[in-house]
């Protein structure tokens, strides 16, 4: 959405829409994405011999 605002803020035809989206973006409380520990999945098969 930030890219959209940056591109369309200058244009007269889309400036109002970009300003509206900027207001929406300002109202949003930003949180960081949780970091997930990268654990390699392992599969073991037991064979009867």
C-alpha cells in the first residue's frame, strides 16, 4: 500500500484516493511479524526385518 501511495500522491486524478489510503495506513497499529525458528522436518521410517 505504501508503494501505491508514493506513486499516486502526485497525480491529480488519484491524489484523493492516495490521501485516503495514507489516512488508513496512519490509523493501523503496526506489529512486527513473528520470527519462526527454522527447524528442518525429519521423517523416520521403522522397517521390520
